[in-house]
């Protein structure tokens, strides 16, 4: 059946940003200034860095500059899955850091509690729901992997619940679901834009000076301080934290370590009580399927269904606004939605959007310092940064302070991933990988020689 009519009235604005409570941007920086800490980037990493810096030292003079608006990029338009994992899931962490995965899982759970505590402490209204999330099998070959996932999660302190087909459909009713694992404790759902806006207000309340519509254009060292250029003035700072993620780093040598990948999502109109009852979903968990090209799905506070993922696209080159809309992907997502929930035939989508996320060859955040320790950098979250960015902020502050902590001793922090090759090899490799992953999904998960070679060298690409 052709479901294109469900897209007839979509608004191309990210749903979360289409909110009457969206705050006015702070004034741009006009004229020069000095500070103890300059944070470049007003997404989650930058906001947590500024907030935690003031919590550590209330007398510190902290400035945050953002080229557009706080929360206006990936931090304000993602799916709102706030996970404890710092490693883009336990399987990725086990593969890359088997010796310290237990510590990483513990630190991740501590970090998630820290986020929840901050939301309560600062009164951030962001629809925080500690629902957990489901991983669901839609093909029989995926069931074995789910059982292995549940066993590994239990071994490292998780409390997963392995569900058969009837049990998972009792939670969320789809004829495509054959089994699942419910991670009950380590994932929360959140309104991502309101979280960013709440962190912004918390920063302002603590005395952080925020300047939006103020791009940082240059970075240079002057003895004991750093200079950062902006269009209308220069900032002199003792320390600089770079939190630009998918956007080109002021440190050119870091640019080969990330590439922008575009992710897309749909949001339905609010479901009626009868429509919601036809799906069940009484406990409101988010869920994702187990394919390489997977969907992520959740309910909003007003009972809309967010349906995203699957068609991650690398366009090559820098981030460009024209890639944020992709009707062909919206049509694919709509078709998949009604295959998963045929009982919702006739539901329409109100919003359809997309945008860049930063990915690295190890799928999760990495760190570095430069200019004799006066500059620190974090990037590469690969779409799982809602929770991990707070941990990243603490690492940045530890590094800038020159402190040896449990965090800075981690191999995850001490070592960077392999860089991506230059263009055009980069785009050719990514597109071959994406094609190979799609083939694996059609071939009971069997990975071809290309994917096995990437696995051997710790490289890859994740939807």
C-alpha cells in the first residue's frame, strides 16, 4: 500500500524545536572579552562543560559561544534516548575495551544518575521518564543475539529482561516482533530540546555568560592564554573546551577523526486513546530493532510516535543545511512504520526532519588536548550522546585542570580512534560499508569480507 498520503501535511521543522517555550537566543558577543574558561559549542557537551565547571568552581568566569542557537543542532532534534552506555552499547564497548568495560559500565550508570540529579536540582522540565528501552528482534536469526546481549548485560551489572514473542508484544504490539530484551534501568526518555534549554537556563543562573549567534572563527596561543576570534570581537581565555562535534573543529588535525552522517526522523500526530490502546505501550519504553540499519522509536509526552533511523546517509563534504531534508527517506520510513504498526493505518505524520551527527571509527566519544594542555576536545558520539556528553564534559574539565582521575586513566580517554581516510576514499569506503550492512540484514546477519576486514581493524560505520 502507498503510504505517501501520510506525509502530506508534514512540517520540516524538528518536532522538539517546534515549541512555544523555545527561548529567545542570548545576545551575540560584541567586542572583546576575557574569561577563565571558554566553551565553544552550545550543544549538550558544551552546556554540561559550562555547568559542571561552575559547579566545581563557582568563582570561575565561564563563557559559552554558539554559532547558531543553543540546542539548535543534534542536541535539539535527536530521538531523546538518554542511555547509561558510554561506548555506543555494551557490545561495542566489549569489543574495544574488554579489560575496562566493567568500569565503563559503572561510570555510565553513575553518569545517568548525575543527569537525573541535575534535572531535579535545577528544576528542568524536559519530560524525563525512566522507562528503559527494548531491543526487538524482527528476524529469527536475531533471537540468539538478543539472548547473548541479555547475558552480557547481566554479567556487567545490568538488569535486562529477556522476552519471547508473546511477552514483547504484550509490551508493544507489533506483528513483526519475535522477541526482545528490556533494559529496564539504564535508559530514560527525554524531550531533547527542553533538556538543552533547561541546561542553558541553569548555566545562566550560575553566572555563565552565553553568547549565541557567535561563531568561533580562529584559535591561537599567546603565551599563557588562548585567543579565539569571533566576527565582532576576540576572546582571551586561560582554557578552551571545544564541543563542536559534527561541525569542523578549530583544530584542523582533529577533522579527519569525524565525518558528518545524516539521520532522519518522522513524528506522528497525537494518537487517540483507541489508537494507543491498539499498540499497548502502557509502560512507554523506547525501542530499537536489531538490524544493522535499525529504527529507533518512542512515545512523546502527548502520545505521538517518533519513528527515526534506518537510512543514515553520508553525503560527503562538510555539514550543509540542504541535506537536512530528504523526502525519499521520509517515504521509506513511512512505509516501514505501517509495516510495523498496521493497526495504525490512517495515522498521519506532523513533522519530518533530519540533520548531521558526528561519527567516529569507533562509534563513541574520543578526546584530545592541544596547546600545552590549554585546549581540550571531545567529539565522535555517533548518535548516542544524550547521556555520554555529561561524562565527556567531566573528562574535558579533568584534562584542562591537568588532573589524573579515574576518567582520564581510561584507555577510552587516552587513545583516539583511527582517522577516516581523505576524500574520495572516505565516501567510497563509507558507501561500500553501508551497502554491505544492508546486504547483511538481508542475509541473516552474515557479514561479507569487507565488513569482516573492518571488524579486524576496529573500523566501521553504524546506522
